[in-house]
């Protein structure tokens, strides 16, 4: 698994993170999925989404932590990613406790 993950691009990782954000409240709303799709390449989205659907939450965190360490991010890139995470959380007009918790976890992982 880790060898394949080390080949993930920043774009692939972003899609994966945003998918976790959409699913963390146990429901991936159409609004959230459409927002993510609007921000990324559709072919990459389909491939990452297929993989994401087979992963449990612990696996998601392991993958994110592993891949984030393989890339160097500028402050602006991290800030942009955090803003996109918040945009997904707020897209369904319901920023729940699970989403708040995930935001804190991702903030720790990303910084």
C-alpha cells in the first residue's frame, strides 16, 4: 500500500482529504460531492473516489498522514487546502461536531 501511496500527487491527496470531509458525518451529500468534483479533474476524482469508498476511517487517516509527509507544501498551499476543507464542511449548511473534530485533526496533520 505505502509504495502506491508515495506516488499520489497533491491533487490526488486533496481529493482524498475532501472526500473524507464529505463522509465524516456519515453522509456524503450530493452538494458536497458536486463541490469536490467542480474543483478537480474528473478522471482523477473517479479513481480516488473508487479507492476511498473501500477504506475505513482509520485507513483514511493513515493514508493521509503517510502521503502528506511525502510532499512539501507552501504556506499558501496549506491555507488553500484548509479553505477547501471548510468549504466542503459548509456546503451542506450543517457544520456538525464530527466535522469540527476532523477539522482539528486535519489542522494538526497539515501543520
